[in-house]
C-alpha cells in the first residue's frame, strides 16, 4: 500500500480506518505505527468533522487507561485531575467489591456521591450528632455522604460495582482518612488510654491502611442495626434513582437527582440519561458549573463548542469519562446500535440546563430569523416549545 492508492473508508468487510475524510478529500493514509483497535473505537477523533477547530484541551479519559488497585475483597480505579487535568470540579472512582468485601471505615474532606452499577451493598454512616444510618443499596440506587462524615461500604451476596464521585477534582480515594491507618499511626499507650484497656489489647491491629478487605457477607440489616440514643439521620443518605418516574422524550429518558428531590445532596447534582439508537441529547449547555460524565453503555460522540471558533469532537463508550467546561455548548449523539446510558454530574446543588431549541423558541422570532438567516423550516421547528432533553 502506498499513499498513491485510492482511499476508501466504505468497505466494511476489510475495514481499515484511515485519517482521510471522504467528504472533502482531506487527510491521507496512516501507514506508520498505529493502534488499530483505538482508531476503530474513535472514528470521530481519527476523522474529525470539518467543523472542529482550534485548541480545546483533552475532554476524555477511560477507566481502562487508569491504574487498577487490587486488594483482597475487591478493586478500584480512579480518574482525577492527575489523569484528566481539566476536570478540577469532580473526581471519580470505579470500585467493585466481592461478596462480603469491605471498603473500610473511613472519611474524607470531600462529599461522596455514588451510583450502584450492579449488585448490592450495605452502607453505614454516623453524623456529628451521633445519629446513625444504615441501608442496603441495589442497582440504580444513589448515596451521598456529606464531607467529613465517617462511613463504610460492604458488598452483599453476589458482590457489586459502583461509581463514586467526589466534589473536588484533586481527590484520591487512596488518600482518605481510614480507621486502620489512624490506629496504626497512634501510639499504642494513647490507644490504651483512649479505650481504657491494656496496651497489649492492640497487638493484632493492622500495621497500615487496610483500604479494601475480604469479610463474610453480613446478616440481615435488622440483625445489624444499632439503636442510637440520638436517633437516626434526618435526611436519608440513600436515593432510589431508578424508582423515579423518568422525563420521557422521543429519543430517550432522563432522571434528575439533586437537592430538590435528594435533599442531602447539596454539592452534587446528577442526571441519568438514556439515548436510544439514532437519537441524541440535544444541543445545550449548563449555566452553573462544569459537567463530568460517566458512560455506562453504548457508543456516543460529543462535540464541545468553546466560543471564538473553537470546537472539538470526542468518541465515548462504556467506562469512559467525558468533561465539559462551564457553559460550553455540547450535544451527545448515539453513534452505535445499542442504547447509550450515561450520567452527567455537576458540582452544584441543582441540575440546570439551557436548551438551544428552547432559547430560540422563546426569543422574538424575527430576531432569531435575521440573526441566523434562518430558513422557514428552521423557524417552523421552533414551534415545539417544551423541554426536549433527548431528541431524534
Ligand atoms: Co468514602
Ligand atoms: Co450537558
């Protein structure tokens, strides 16, 4: 093969993707070193639409490209500002626990928001008044622990996998305040004085942070409940997102969880979006903060528009994280055969979204028409005044 050969991206049988755009003949063959699997996964990055332009930083990171932390009882991996430097507002951790596996008793300086991807776990916490909390969470459930409150997660029968999101991009789950770590780094005579027991009673404690460990699957939640003299926490740390009635659009659904329906979640707002094959999450932006995305299934592309002629397109698939800086315009289009499910999250008390269509529909039409030299068809399409979160 040489650069003189005719280029075609249209033979699906022997499909070798090339950095060549059929529509305008720009580009050429890539005959040098390449990662063919990656090129096939990222068709809109290998051959960007001609509308892409300018300098936008990287807005994509895959959990598959991160360090995997393996422990007895489970694993974890994280995407923080160290992996995706633009993502300063939120950091994410993907964790799986085997049946009975425990993310040990710990706390941190950031609030923790979570989505259960599959399986079941038991979560516990205690607040500043000594009010306690225990709940079992299943697929599609959320939890939220305010910053500084101690908590734990233990997988039930069958194990589980979940996404944790923290309201600080520089967070690391490997750098939290853990009970085992504190014990290991406190003089034993101080531990003895604190609990009023002999120093030898602490001979068996872990020498360092345990992080994740294997335990037995716990008994029923009733058998584990402890009656606090101070009562239980007033606002639940758990929210059943999938039990929520979705907002239904022609191209999919959306379920929003923020402080309006999950009152404890004061610093993180989220939407779970479903985009059917052939559909897209419409052109929009968010007037309150950056968007941190986690793709649960399917394949999608997103172009982020940053003003002054700047736009960049990325491909995403299950396990990827996407990011949109504050107020920048974007859409998410399903480019695969399967349904796309993704989470969009904001370091904000409320979910806020401005729809391009809605903005245009609610602005004097003569103004919109003259500004864009808009065709009669475009003006007619604006009569659908609603909140179409996902469109065909
Ligand atoms: Co935590
Ligand atoms: Co968005």
